C-alpha cells in the first residue's frame, strides 16, 4: 500500500472517531465510496431469505456495521486497511440523521430546485452542517423525529436531489475518494445538524397507495389504510403506519381507526408502544390531538 493511502486511512479513522464522539455511527469506506468490507455471506450457495444484518457477528454488512463505539470502529478499520474514508449511517439515534444530497452531475440545478420547493411549501432550511463533495455538490445534514422513518430516494423530491435516510449513509467529511476529498463547508463544521422542517419532512415520506375517498367513516377507505399497513415489509413499517394514520386523521376517521391500525402494526412486527407513538405523531402533524 502506498504511503499516501496509509496516511489517508489514518486520517479517515481519526475523522471517523471524531464523528463518533458526536453520536454519529460510522463505518469504513473504500475510495469508491462503497463499504470497505465485503459481505461474509457473498459465497454462500443458498442465501438466507432473511438477509443477515450482522447477527452472525462478523464484519461486512454495510451500513449495519456502523458504530459509535471507538473500539469497534478501530477493529473495523483494522479489518479494512485499504479504507480511505468513512460513512455516517443515517436514521439512527440520537440524531436520526437525514441527508439532502444536492447533486451536480445530472446537469440540473439541484440547489435552485430545493429553493423552489421551499418557496412552494413554505419552509426554510435552517443553518446546519453542509459537506462539500469533490464534484461540486453539497450534502445538507438534518435531524428527524425518532418515531418517523425517512426512506432513501433518488430524484423523487426533485431532479438532482437524493435523500439519505434509514439504511443509507453519507460520506463523512475528510474522506478521500477516487474523485477527491469531502470537506465541511466553512462555518458549519462545529454546529449541530438542525431539525428537518416539518413541511420538508412530509415531502420526504413516500405517499401511500391511491385510494378512492369514501365518506368520513371507517368503511372501505379505512380498511384500505389498514391493508396498506399490513402489507409493510421490514424498514417500511413505521413509514406506512405514519402515512396511513395521517390520511385517516385528514379524512376525519383517525380516532376510529387507531385500534385497527395498531392491530395491523402489531401484525407487521411493531410493538404496541411503537405503533401508538407513531399514530400520535401523525395526529400531531395533521393538527389533531392524539
């Protein structure tokens, strides 16, 4: 390994440990911005239908390797001495980080698109951490509520705007890649990520399936919302429950649908406490008392 790569690995580890001190879970990345450690299950002939997220105890599970524990982080980098960067896992406590990736490679003005969205939906991006990418793009760091799962998306919000949410990661400042070094924008390195504006947060969540609106009752429309929750897979459960509850409250059937939605959420694997907290959050966001 070249001396410069050894230095890059040492610097990446130092930056990763510093990020972990701020409560950000990190993992080593290669120069390609991909996780530096390959899956230990890659050569298994019959992959398990339920993918391993690290339960096997070995490294190589991508973002699921991310940690804030200094000893584990050092072990991760020791297992990947070719790592020249680090990723910061999104959606994890205590920050529940959401990354707004303003890309420049698509030929669109993603910053202008975000400004247009802000004007149209009446929100302002508060002062927050901004990371500059080698290609001229920007990553805006925001925090989300603990009981709402923001999914990853690419150009769904607007062309050139990608979202890093639960199960995703951001390349950390100080990382060296094939295209250059990621750095923190002047004046933002020591501030905490700002809360995501509520109007923007609603845009980041996927809309539920289209249902035919019924009169305010818990009839067919309410049953459709319950079925929407029942169809959730792991990683979608809170998001689907939140949207179904929002739609129920907006249609005037929220209070009557609380128990059916809780029961549906229990069938998907959520606990009753998680389900009721998510429904209460939806009630508050739609201007109702839970």
